[in-house]
C-alpha cells in the first residue's frame, strides 16, 4: 500500500497509482489508482504465487507513480509505503487424539 497523491501542474487530471514487480513474468502489475490531488491509499493484493514477487535477496519491489502532463512541476507525493504479509500454514498432517496412537 502507498499513501499519497499526484499533481499534474500543466492542467491535466491528477493521477496516483501503484505497481508491484513480478519476477516470474518480468512485468509490473498494476494495483489500484486514484484520480485526484488529495491523499489516498492505493493498493495491490497478491493471493497466489507469492515467491514470484520476491527477489533473490528477499525484497519486494513496489512503485508509486503519478501522471505527467508535460509541466515542469508535475509531482508525486508519497507519505508512506506499507507491506502487509498474512501467512496461513496449510495443515496436511493427520492429527490423532487420545492415548492409543
């Protein structure tokens, strides 16, 4: 998640969005975006193939980007970036209860 906003100083529509790098497909995958000049959260949720998003050193590469309409002062303001990982261990072992196993 990134929190911030973009400014398009040349009169264009402000835009703020996020992307995450997929090392398997070697592409940036788009998350949500915000079309305004006020603070907003933009997010990308990954629910499968998590190792595809982690580099060989254990890093995840994220990007926040805003629109550029050609003005010299187009800007992206990011207040913070946050990565939340929720892990649920799969249970595949047989579980036995009682004294006679």
